[in-house]
C-alpha cells in the first residue's frame, strides 16, 4: 500500500434512526479502525485509471521527452509521496540507450488534468526507438518513434505510436519478457508468431513487428497476447482477398516483445526472414 493512501478521505453519509441503531452503526465502524487503517473507500472515491504519455520535442541536436501523468477521471488524484517512475529507452537493435528510475513526490492532479513529472534529453542517432514510461502500481506506456535527420542536420520525430499498459510487477526473479521462437507467413498472407516467456500466466505480452522505417502499419501493434504455461501465440488472420500483411524480401524486419511490467527488459529482437513467393 502506498505511504500516502490515507490522503483519500472516505465520505460519511448522515445517520438517522433510534439511539440503538446509531450505537450499533458506530460500533461496526469502529471495528476496522481498531484492526487496520486500510478501510475500503467508497467506489467514487477510489482513484484509478491514471494515464501515462510522452511528449517528444526536438532541438538542433537533441530529443527531449517530457514524461507525463494524466488524470482522465472526474475525481482529483490526491498525490503520491512514493511515485516510483521508471523510464527506459531502447534502440532498434534492442540495446538499452538510457535508463531512469527515481522516486518523486507527485503533487495532486485535478480531473482531466496532466502533470509533467520529469524530462529527459538525448543526443541519439537516427533510427527506431522504444521508450517505456510508467509506475508498477499505476501502469505505463510504450512509445515507439522514428527519428530522422532533416536536410538541416537537425533531428525530427517523423512517426510515433503509443501502447498503454496495465499495472504489473512480476518481482525480482523475472528480468526479461522471454523470446520469440518462430515466425511464419502463410500463402494467404496470415502470420503466426510463437514465443516463450517467464511471465506468469494470465498476463500479456506485446509483440511488435518493425523495420528501419518503424512499425509495420498493417500489423496489430499493441494487441494483448495472453500467456499460458510460459508460452504465447499470436495469429494475424488475413481477410479474404486482402493478401495479408505485405512484407518485402529486401527489407529487414524484426520482432521485439514487451510486457505490462515495464521494469523488466523486452525480448531480444528476432530477425524475420521473408521467403520468396511460391514458384520463384
């Protein structure tokens, strides 16, 4: 339980009736106070559903990431003395470029308002990047962006995509999201991807298919693939006559797998080999 969980004050409804009923109600209310301070709060007072986002900016030689927490609800978020923010940046080769983990005092956030928790600045080469930002008890976001150099030499973020994740903390014994085992594309263009993971059952993995140009647009990025007995399988069916996901033979593709727990590393990138069409 968060150290500041008592900042949310439960509303008390007026009591009416006889002295006997008043005494009975007061005695029942006193029981949980005597045994535990974590009394259940009314449903409309329990704050859930924080959203995380990243605002990317570029200067002449750097990329700036503003790490944001938003309150989309209609109840004020009361603040958090132990907000453990974790941000990590990986390049397209799966190499960790940057890491930040710190405890902040997150001040109250009003309904439909946002707060910039911190900002990061990088001097990084053009390419595809994966930025994760979140807090294990609240959830987070995976932001995939493509950085290119303009004619002036200044960097610019030309494409980006974000995936929201749920609260998750798998513990100290799990350090990564596992591995991709196989990739196959059927004649109709459908795709089947399998993998294995140490992540507990009933949780999700998020396979991402990308090239040096960013995510493959026709691939369902952000789809929750359930884990069962340490295995997962993603089947992307091609609508009849669509030809499925179009992948080029001379293009280099990779698959990387993330999880809801953004404190662990993603899988190593898996190289996708595109077979020539039948008959060639």
